C-alpha cells in the first residue's frame, strides 16, 4: 500500500421521495497501479451489493500530480466516479443517484490508536 487515507464527509442518497443526507467516514488504500475503497453504505443499493468485506476495487485508475481518479463498481449495474485531490485532500464520489464529498488525511499502517 502506497498510502492509506481516512476520509470524513457527507453525502446525499436520492430516491423517488426525497434526498436523504448522511455523514460517514470511509477508508481508501492506494497503490502505484490502483487501490481499493470502502464505499459509504448509504450509496450502495441494498439488494445488489458487491465488494469484499466492504472494500471495492478502484478501476480505470489514474494518478497525476494533482489528483487520483478512478471508477468503483458497486455491483454489476452501478459504478461511481472517484476523485481525490492530492493537494487539498478533498474526496468526491459521484454515483449518479447518490454522492459523497469529504476531506481525507493520511494514516500510518493499520495499528489501532488505542
């Protein structure tokens, strides 16, 4: 793993009745050639969830001096665009019917804080 991130933010899940706001904290692990992400549970369709232990692979991954960009496929039908600004730490996930924005910070390893 090149870098592990913890991202705190807010999102909106849209349905036919109303927009439902939510807060969440997610993790992202980035490698040279890709990575994986924990998609906010509120963004996931309840009956068609994929992933492995809550983690989803980042696909179509690209890295520039200013941003990481990828797509995450949450099931065989739906995918979302992911962008992480490398300068500000801002994260944006756009899933069409739902979205999430947050701020990321790098964390060292997987050791517990307490």
